[in-house]
């Protein structure tokens, strides 16, 4: 009975593919729409920009429609779409010539000792957890869950931007999607030997740019009790303007970046110096009281910060209200915040957050 049902499903799929190839837009939509989400995540891993990923998925569907008659069934329709999407990503990377490199500007605050600048990935964008959770739910087994989570975190997305485009494609296809070398070779129109050598080079380069604590990443689908407590204290520290509390939460070598702005700093003392000015009512960096909303981005804890704008004449209409200031995405290792990636409030809408609170 099971074999009969499987055969019937295969015949139905074949019929839909045939109808789509013949120009049936309804059949074509039925084929591609269920794959939109996973293709978008694949392109996001390749590009680091969610806006670009959405554009590339749309371009993938357009290319697939125009070339529908060329699909011969030698691979699955899903694999055929992945090939189109991957090549579209490679085309975009080649046009933009974007490659991660250390910041060339000085840090916002000098730490007193020479530090290695982090990678500048100005095109990096956060993604709300609600758009990424299927990456975990759809994975098979705990090892696959860990891979799915780790490879969507900002640290991985930044690290992989150091790879040449084809190395990036091979590594994602082999190590993230879990495709065999033969299918990866077909996807990229190359040889199995080339795939294997490219993967070795990609892994070696990636290890140089990943955080040292990679084995501690993403231990579960939900933050641990300790991480939730740390997140609450991070919120309290900002809402109370409490530098001492914040000090307890930060790793000594914590790093902060602010894509797309060329602004960065390294070290707890440097971050506290900057934050101290923000908390100081006599400083030009002071905006007023803070209100924070906890959210999640890239399957990592995140906090949307709102600042009370009650002093500047040009914000009279916002007097007594809180306006979106920054979205902090946190990486927590060993019970301390080791990285903060801060994004502009224009991303609030994607997280279902208003720009102004009453």
C-alpha cells in the first residue's frame, strides 16, 4: 500500500511538472511557492542581505519560468531551482564585488591597546526569528538542528563572506544543505574532484574567521534559563542607566559593529566608555531614558532599544514618547556577551515593532 501511494504521488508530481513545463502558470506556482522559504534562506546564507535574498528568489522564479522548457527531469525540480538560485547569487556577488575585510577606520573608542578590527560587512542584515524557525523545525536530527542554527547566526554569515563566491556556494551546499559531492558538482557545473578541493579550501578559510567558541553555539532551540536572565539584566542595565550592571554582563573582549555604518569597537572598557556617554544626561550623546523590547533575530537574542526624545526642539511632537533607536543582536558565550551587532531602527518593522512608543 505504501509503495502504491508513493508511486501515485510521484506520478502526480510528474504530471504537475509536465503541466508547468508546458506553460501552466497555476501548476508552476504550485511547484515553486512551497520552495520559496527555503530558497530565500539559502540565498540569505550566500549573500548576508535579506533584501538581496528576496530579490534573488524572485529572479530565480522568473528565470525558471522563462527556461521551464529546458527542465528535462534529470534532477529533481527542487535541485533545478537551487541551481538557478545559486547561479543568480553568484551573478550578484560578481556584479557587486563585495567581500568582507577588516575595518579601515579607527574604532569609536580607543581601548588603550592595539586590537584587530572585526570584519566590515556593511550589507549584513538581521532577520526575525519567525522567518527562520522552519530552518530548525525542518531539520532531521540534533546534529542537523545544530548546523541549521549555527549557519544562520550573524557570526557565520560574516565569516562566510570572506570566501570567494564559488567556495561559498560549495560549502553551503555540502556542509549546510548536506548534498553529496556529485549533486553539488552538477549544481555548479563542475567536477567532483573540484568540489572536494574547493570544500577543503573553504573550510580552512572559514575556520580562520569563525569565533573560537563555535562548539558552544546554539545548544538548544530556545535560550537557556541563564541566557534569559542575562537578557533581562541587559534590558535593566539600559533602562536604569546602570553601567555597573552592564559591566557584569560583558566579556572582556566584547566586540560591537554597526552595519552598514563603518563604526566599531573592541573591548569591555571601550564599550562602557561609549555607553557611559549615552547614559550621561550632560553628554551630547544623551537622548533621554531608554525603553527596551526583547525580540529574536537570526535565532539569537536581540533587544530593540527606544530612546525618549524630550529635549531637542525638533522632536516636540515626540515629547514624552520613545522613538526607535537601535536593534542589538547579541552573541552569548560562556555566560557573557561576546558580540553586539547593532542595526538601524529601519529594521523594526520586519520584527513587528513600531518606530514610536507612547
